[in-house]
C-alpha cells in the first residue's frame, strides 16, 4: 500500500513538472507590444504637453529582460500505524524526518508548498543632450521629405507636417501664409497646398552638388545625424504625381530635368490669371511639429484639418479624412489612450489612420536625429510581479 502511494505521488510530481512550460515566445510578444505602447504613449504625451504649452520630455527605452522562477515541494499524506497515543506519536515524530505532512504537528518534515516569482528589467534614459536637441531643432530638409514619400506616406500629410509657412511672390508683391488652422488666411494656405498636390510637388537630389552646410558634429568629430546629407536636395514638380490634365510647361523646376533651382526650397508656377508665382516652402523642425500638433489638439474642432487628396484620404478600412484626430473624455475603442492632468486622451481604433501614421513618423524623426553618442548611461529599473 505504501509503495503504491509513493509511486502515485512521484508520478504526479513528474507530470506536474512537465505541465508547466514558460514559453519565451509569449514573453517576447508581450514585451514587444508593451514597448510599442510605451513609445507611442511618450509621443502622444508630448503632443498633449505642447497643447498645454508645457515642457516636453523624451525617453528612450533600452534593453528589456524578464525572468520567472517557480518552485514546488510535495510530500505523502500523513499516516499513523500502531496503538501509540497522539502524545506518544508526536514525541516520536518530532525526532524523525518524515516525507509527508506531519501527523503530529512536529517540525523537520517535507510538506506541501508552491511558490512563483517573476521580474522584468528595462533600461530607460532621458534624451537631454545638446546633440539630441540640435537634431530635434534642425529643420526638415527635402531629403527627409523624399525619405517618407518613398515609404508611402501621402505628400499632403507631409506638406502639412513639415511646412511652417509659405512665402508667395506674385506680381511683384510678397506675402506670407502661415500653416496654422487658427490663422485668418489659413484657407489660402490650404489652396496653395492643393495646387502643390495637383502639380506633383516632390523632391530630388541635385546631381553633382554636395551639401554646402556642414553637418552638426559631436565633440569627437562624429556626425550627429544618421541621414546622409552628403548631397544637396531640392523640391521640384514630379510629373508622376500629376493626376489631372494640366499644362506643365510653366513648372520650374521639374524633377528629372537636371535643372537646378537657385533656392532648393522654392518653386514657381503659373497662377490662375496667367501670372508667374514663386513659392518658397519654409520647413519646420521635428520639435516644431510637436508644437503644431499640440496647437491642433488645443484648438479642438477649430483645429481639425480636412485632407483632400486621394492618397491622403485613402480608401476602404484605411480611409481617414483628417490630418490628426485625438478625442478627449471617456471613449471606447482606443488604439492608444493616456491620462494627463486628470484628462483622458484617446486615438480612436477606427478612423484615425493618419494619426497612427504621424505617431510612427515622429518616432522615426526622433531616431533619425539621434546618434549613439546621444544615449547617456541608462539606469536599470526592476519591476517585481
């Protein structure tokens, strides 16, 4: 009988040990999703800070590692045989080591117990270096514009994000159009955006020209940006993007013609009344993009920018008519949500495709302007589960 109980118990322990299997692929998936949510939350939080005119803060998430430990001990059920009384049995059992629960309550036995523990370690660092902010405050150039166009990001979305203002010269008169939904001449700015999309505004490298501006360098002479700026780029009109039957003979410069513009941020075209119009596109920095989106968020409905080009609006389940959409208050079905100063901010799961693209784009812009020298020593944080 005792031998049978021992065999059954041993078999159950072996089966139990085999039943517990901590699949590391599940952990990798959970950490990947958590890291993505933390990164997107950091970007959205800074946009919200900008909407309150508060300082921004940028964190970089480093290595993530996790561990888990499980232990278990089990003994046979306690059984007493013989005519001994409970007091006599207790005195005897306290002198022995018994495999099983103590029938007499003594110590020195192997009992039944189980425990588990886990921990997650991650490294987080603040990007507060001079070189990091130099990159963050550097204006986006035509090379970066083409970088995102090749990823499939719509030109209209990029034009709104990257353009701070337009300087228009028409009939000898110059005026400035600001990219601000609260500006009284914002509709005229939007009209210029529509013309730029119709005429196929894009960018290209200038053959045979190297960058005249020295790239920012660290103290040891290394470049602070991972973007190759060894060649100059200019904005131009690309006939590939022209969707309407338009007269393109007045467009200057046209991509692929090897014509070099006097200013790589300026183009010219014929206006509605036949006059030649020069348009200078003044870009903004990644830091200014956060400020721009924060202003849109603070303005509420007045700040909503409606898009018009087919490539920006898209079709089917990816359709999104607005540049940036963040809802406040209690909202169900959020792709991303944060709570800041007791206010909920939600990026909707549906109908906010452009907002999701912008979150990804801002993350890439930060990375493109960050070198390994910008990453300081990182503190390690441990979370016990």
